[in-house]
């Protein structure tokens, strides 16, 4: 039972990170109609920046802060230099072009930081566990991730729903030409939105870094999951991304935790060890396939263009 | 169907000539590595040609095509491990398994379009990738060595590098010819029409879904064959071969060479892998050029190398 | 009516709060050229969409050639002989004109699970394609790439493609859209010739053409039929004049 609660919390935490990635992806896709395969590269950059700055400043938080800034700038620069020419083209061109960027970033990282990867360690204060329920202890840092991301989610919601910029973003999503005609600088708006998406991705990468690793190509596997999230949630919908991210995070984590045992119990031991992890990965994709067949606009489709 | 001596046709002829003469050159200079390199090029060219059937001509961008290299390869590898070394059993099974998987994936994926299609093909490929990682008996994440190449009685000895190379080359040329005929047949017209304007195709009376599905299966089968060849070439098979970024490599080959023709992907495979060899000899970080180069090709030379030669992008 | 080729009964469709089709009932006997007119937003394109099979009606039936086609998919209706042209040109841009038409011929020349023989060499496909192009007045542009054709030629090609499917009935969605006076006159001539062998449902804004060609006219306003009858009856109908023709006269007057 305790294990179940812990795994649920882990699932939510994974969901939070997925949300950060998916939110940026769905904003960019919904507003600029751009499919960005290099989004995982920004996730990777965030982690690398954080590890580097944390080592240089000897402070975890300073490292995160600087890395966030750096990723924001990198994202905006990328938009101006390489992404702009892609607007308006068909999705295949986006996929191909941003795939080229993905290859580029992998090599760039290898050039700058070497092939071995980095580590980002938590400050000692974050290493303890906290009692969330009577008798249930959960790592503080993971709780921090959940709370931090929730805060970001609320800020994002406030930004998109309550500010002038947010209104422009929503308006731009439904009618690009109109907003341009109103004299709003669409180019700047797009750069800012892309930068925001990049920062969110980078944040996910750096939050994740102390839990696992910082290495080349780290964005590639989670990027797929993020795309699955926005398909399930509905392209262009932040609310959808949030719900779908939690859903996917929990299903994936619970699946990995319990499916092998279930299979071992009911089928055979070896089947559980080998088929378990594979099947739990498959759960998510099966869910996506089901959504695509029965409700292709997603669970919370954004307003129609 | 007359052949004209245009720059593009001349180039194609030159490339074929080069491919045919590689082993001769290698013998003369004692450079056996070249044969190995070009065997790999030829095999991946078959995979790229199969992808282009559905991508360039059918407009179905599959980001999970490398999965068939894996399915074909694992068919050979698994059978070899279980003691079945006959190519006459392994290769048809590799192709059949690929056909079945393509049928299943296609049946579901072809109900979507655009970026959804791309994502769902990618997702299915990742599923197989994870399944392969879970196959402890067959190497799991580390992969599995294949100790004996496919046996064909006394007909042909695949462990002979030269023989194997010419077999692969023959299969490549045969594949190109078959796909060429396919693309210009009635069937091919339906596929191309569906790429151009599917709404119109249905309005004039074509049940496009079944044709697209069949083309998807053909492409999978051909790539499965390439997978069987690849497993024999490397004497090794691992899940990494099926990662979605490997599918990306195949797409790069097709786009770089030219999506508009059947032979384009062959040019792309040769160009990409030769470039890889040459540049990696110069600097370790050559790939840093590849990314932006590819972006530039997508932006300004959409028809790839073949498009540049022909001046106009048409099938 | 037992002899109607196309029979529409109680066809209704709403999109959210907007009623695009309001219990439309219509009957077109074989050989008739029936025109549908109405102001923008009257639901004409939605009607064609439902007849062709792209839009599923909320209620009502569509009978074609004594068959209930209401639930049939698009390609099945085409195979039964119901062809349509598109209001916004929808052709195969990277093919030539004759290739476009040949595809339409191919769709009705048996199955296409033929993998070897080049389709471009098949006289079985090319000859009917050429014939259709001739009927549409485009034979001289057979080998031109569609992307290089003029707008008027696109509209003619739309007709040719529809003709190549050997239809019994044509659903024409504003074939004269965007045409100048000379091109329109040519299209009217083409349609007059086609009228002799085909049943046609014509949606058009060009009143001159409508009154020159139509055997009967139906007027659609806000998804509802407000009048239906011979051109003279429609011209004389006060309600129609007010709702629609009045607008037109004010604009041209």
C-alpha cells in the first residue's frame, strides 16, 4: 500500500516534468503550427547548463536560475536563426528541419562538453525525506519538483488567461493574420512564445537531472512521451497537456512498478522480467492509439481555429 | 518510356557503375574496408528506397521505418540462435513478419494523417524497440551476435565479402526496378494521387485506404529484407537499430538524395555514408555540419541532390 | 416521385447554433438541369457536401437512382454515378491535365491492384480522358501541368475530371466562380451541351448563366427552401426578389 502511494507520487512527479515539456510543445504547435523535434534538445541544454553553472557557482539554485536564463536566450536565438524560415511550410518540412537541428545539438553538446555526460548533485538540504501521510515518507526533492511545476502551471495559466500577452497568444492561435493586421508584432510574439517553450523544456531537463543523468540524446526518449501527451491532451491545449501529462506519468510509473510483478504472478517469472517493462511502455502508446481512433482531437481540444 | 541522356540519368548511370566496380577497385588496392562500407551503403539504400515508396510517392511520412530493419534482423538472429540457419527459412520469415507488422501498424496509423501519422508510426516503432530490449534471451539491450550467416545450401556463400556485396547490389537494383514499375503502374498512380490530393481521389471514386495500406505493407516487406541482409552483414543485431532516430537517418537519406524519384534515396544513402566516412576522417565533430546542412536542404533544395540535377521536382 | 434521379427528403444539418440545412426536400428528374441559388451563407455548399458524402446530415434521406445513399462513403457514391466538382479548385497540381482526367477514368475502370504495366501507356485510360477533355473544351491543354493552367482552365478541368467518371449526375459547385465574361460564356456553352446527356445540379451565383441554363430553380435562404419552380416563376416570385434577386439588382442597378 505504501509502495502504491509512493509510486503514485512518482507518477505525478513524472507527469509534472512531462507537463513542462508538453506545455511548451503544445503552445508552439498550437500557436505557430510548428512541429518541433528539437524540443528535446532544449531539455538537454537546460540540464547541461544547470550542471555547468551549478559547478561554477557552487550553488544548486544559482545554477538553475542561470541555466533557465541561458535556455531562454538559446531558445529565442534558435527561433530567430533557424526556426523562422520554417513557418508556413508543411509539417513534413518542420519534422525534417527540426530533426536536422536535433542532430546538430547532439553534436554541439558533444563538442562543448565531451561524450561522457555530466552530473548534477542536489544540495544536502534536499536529500531528506518528508512525511506526506502518516507513515509515508517521500523524497523532499521530488516533492519540490511537484510543487515547483504546479506553481509554473498556475503562472502559465495566469499568463495565458489574464495578461495582455496571453490574450495575444490566444488570439494568435486562432487568427494569425488578424492579430498581425492589428499592428501587433507577430514576429516578436513568436520569438517570445518559442523562448517560453524552450525555458519550460530546459526547466524540465534541469529538474530531472539530479534524479537520473545528464547526457547526449537524453531528450529523445522523453520527447516522444511529450508528443504522446499532447496528442492525448489535445494539441494547443495547456489544460489538456496538464491532465494528459499526469495521466501518462501515473500510468507509465504504475505500469513499470506493478506490471512485471502481475505478469510474474499470473504467467511466469521470466515472462514478467522480460515482458513487463516492454508491456508497460506499450500501455502509453496503446492509450494514444485509442485516443487517435476514438477522439482524435484529444481529451481537451483547444478552441478551433 | 524512353530514356534520355539528361544530366540526371547520366549521374544515375555513373553511380551504378561506381557501385558495380567498388569490389574490383578494392581488390586492386587491397582495401577490403571499402567493400564492407559499400555493403552497408547498399543495404541501407534498399531500406531508404522502401521508405521513399510510401514517403516520397505516397506522402506517408513514417518515422518508424527502421523498425523493419530490426524485425528482419531479429527474425534472422532469433532463428539462428534457435539453430535454424537456412536462409530459405529465415529470409521469407523476415519478410513475412515485416508484412504482418506493417499491416497491423498501417491499419491503425492510416486512419490518421499529417503529424499524427508521423507520431503514431514513431510510437509503434518505439514499442518494438522496448520489446526488443526486454528480450533477455536474445541479448536484450546489449544485442546479440549472430555466429553463422544465413545458409543457402551450396548456392551461395554469404561469408565471402565479394559474393555478399554483389548479392546485395543485385537486390538493390532489383528493388529499384520493381519499385519503379510499381510507382508508374495503376497502383502507383493511386498512391501518388492520394499524396497529391486525397480528398479528390475519394471524390472521383477511389477507396484510397486499401491502396495506401498495401503500399505500406510493401514498403515494410522490402525493408524487412534489408534488415535480414544487415544482420548478415554485421553478424549482430540490437534494439538500437530500431530507435526512432535511426528512422530519421533513413528519412535524411531519402530527402537528401531526392524524394521525387525512385533512385534518389540510393544517391542519398551513398552521399550520406560516404560523406560520413570522409568527414569523420578529418574531424571527430563532422556531424555538427550535417544537422544544419540538412536543414538547408529542406529549406532550399527540397528536391535533394536529384532535384538539383533535374532542375524540376517530378516523379 | 418514382422517376426522380435524385431525391432529397427532410435533409437537416446544424453546426452548433447555425442551421445550415433546414428540412430540405428536393426532387430532380433525369435529364433536368436544376439550379440552386441563394445568398452567401444560405447553406449551398453544405448541401453539396451532404449529397457528395463529405458531411453527415443530422436528419433526412438522400436517394439516388432508387438507392438510399445517405450513409454511403464518398467513393461509393462516385462509383454509383454521382460526380461532383469543387467550388475551390481541387486538382492534382503536380500532374498534367490529361493525367488528372486519366485518374478519374482509372477510378471507374475496375480495380487498381495492377502493379506492373505503366498506367501512362494504357490507351484504355488515355482515350476516355482525351474525350472528356474535349467535351470540357480543354483538349488543346492536355499535356500542360495543372499548376500552369489559368483559373478558367482549372474550372474547365474540374468539369472534365467529373465527366471522366462516367457519371449519371453532376453536382457542380459554382463552376463559374471567378471567371470573366468570355470564360463564363464558354462554360455556359459547355454546360448546355452536357445538359443533353446528363442530369445536373448546379449551384451558381451567376444569374445570367442560371437563367440561361436551368430547367428549374430552387432558392435557398438560411438553409431553407423559400421557392422552387421554373425560371419564370422564380423571377416573378416576390419573396425571392426581396430576399435575393433584389440584392442582385441593387448591386447591378
